[in-house]
C-alpha cells in the first residue's frame, strides 16, 4: 500500500487504537491530522511518525463549532483531506438495570452525535469544493451481536452502522464514499484492562473469539490502511469486519 499524497483526518487519535492507526498511515506515507481532546503538549508524545507527518488539533468531535474550526485549520495547513475517519468513541460498563442516564447521554453524545458532526463537516467541505471524499466510521462487532453490560454501546454502534449506510446512499452520486471498520475484542485500552483484571470477563471473552486470541491494534490499523488506499475505491456502504470470528455466532 502506498498512501503518499493522502491527507487523512482521524478523531480520537490519541487512544490506543487511534495511535496505532495514525502510526500505520504515516508509515505508509500519508499525512495525518490527529484530533482529540487532550492538550497538545501531551499529544506530541503519542505518535511514532516522521516529523511533519502528524499535525495535532485539539477538538471535541461533538462540538460543531470546534469541528468547523479544526477543519478550517487543517485545510489551511495541509490542504483538503482525502479521507476523514470518525473514530472517537467511549464505553461505560454496567447492566441495563444500573446504567445511569448521565452515562447514557454522554455515550450517545460522543459516539453518535460526534460521528455525525464530523462526517457532516467533511461532507460539506467536499461538496463545496466539488471534491471526492472518503468517510471511515469505527463501528464494532457488537453492532450485530450484543455484548452483556454494554447495551447502550451496542446500540450506538448499531446506529453508527445505519448512519454510515445513510451517508453512503445519499452521497455516492456526488463522489463521496462511506464505509465502516468493525473490530472485535482488541487487546488494548479498557478491554485489555478488564481481560487482565476480571476473571469472569476473561472467561467470557475467551469463549467469544473463535480464533482464540485478543485482537491486536495493528490488525485494526491494517484495515484502515486498506480503506484509505485506492484499493478500496469501489467500496461504499460496506462494513469491513475484522473480529476474529466473534460475530459468527453468539457464543457468550
């Protein structure tokens, strides 16, 4: 894969998966605008990429004013992006009977509103310039197979899948594509912490992955690299599921 000349925006860039994606894309030659909510001084130490390939912009992806300002700054510094990755997401773990409405509202704000705000901003930019565009949404295998104690999260990912397909259907005739990556249970972040510390979660997880091992962040980054590349140019409205077989059957 050769991504030289590609300009890619990714939200949630400083999380474990985001960092892996940024490093992969930069390693293949892309220039990346990395967006997250942490302070710039902390963000500069997140990435392993040649100098000048990553530009960081502090931005709350659910805030339309901040997103508009970020896109303006990105375009001024790097040029209009070829691909925009709506990657920001959060998760809270609780049974449906104890899940607070505050946590529910926060999750939907970040996972669904944030995704829509960023995808809409990118769409407006491409349409205004008469340019082709490529949207990538980060969904999850749980969009189709509910995972216990994550019901609002499962719901947000199902909604994201529907949102992605809506963008793809509406915008295909105007040169804008939309696809999603649906990872499985990744050995990073909260999933790895729970796998390491919670014996019941570990047992359930071990039963849920037919390939028998946690997913590496690099395997997710490889999927992004493919969707950013011209090799995926005839794809729109598709979900690229890379989950080790978790979604094959509800064995949890």
